[in-house]
């Protein structure tokens, strides 16, 4: 076992590293490592990488940790993964899949992929593809009958290369803006 793998064994991970495809791990550059989100990833730039998607408000480390623990308390539901640059111990890519349990399809489940983000300096290296592959594998191995995601029109070709097909339409209704207050858990 590598020194890096040994150090990862001491991390407080959101879910078991065994759920991440060994094929995906093998396809990453040796300087990179994919694993579940850890309770200390706030300090590894988690929010910085998410900022490639939208404006990210920093809630502070304590609130971030509370969100991590709330996600963990919903067992077998949230599966956020990160790609770490081993030399800097910083996050360079991430994404999540959450499992929705349904009454349809014989009490089936659907995997929802969200928040695929790759550091601007790491784009074009197939990290987004590896994240999608890892999350799709988690979804399928969790028994989901389908895995879905929403994306902008400009990202449709990328997701088609990942094996997804365009189907139906997304609708959204945003809640009215409220003063900054933490959500009730």
C-alpha cells in the first residue's frame, strides 16, 4: 500500500472508498487520487473548485462540517467524490450523486448527478469524465434503474461522450431570496 493510501485511511470519509470503481482509479494520472469527500476537505479547497460552477458563499468551516455530518446521517444517500492532486493535497475536481428512493418501478431508485466541477487549471484532462464514470458506477451499484443529471446546452456534447442521452426538459422555480440564515436541518 502506498504512503498516500495509508494517509487516506486516516481520513474521516463520507462513505467507503470501496464504492469507487477500481477501473476509474486506474485511469487517473498517478499524481491524482479519487476518493469520497472527507470531513477535512473544506481546507483542501472544496468550495474553491465549486466556484467554477457558480458564485459560492463560504459558510465557514463549522457550518461546512455540519453539512458534511448532515449528509452522512442520511445513510446510503449522498456520494460526493473528489479528485486530489497528491503533490499539493488540494481538490482539483469533484461531483456528487445522490440516491432518490421511489415508489415507482417496484420501489426503485434513481441516481441524481450534481455539481461536477474541475479546477480551471485541470480542465481538458478527462477528470470530468472520470468523475462521471465513478458516480455512474456508484449509482448503478446502488441498484438505481437510471442515472440522471441536468446541464446547460453547451455541456450536452460532453455528457453524450459520457454515455448520457438528452431526454425531456428541466424546469426550475427558485424560492424568493431571503436574508442569509442557515437552513433548518
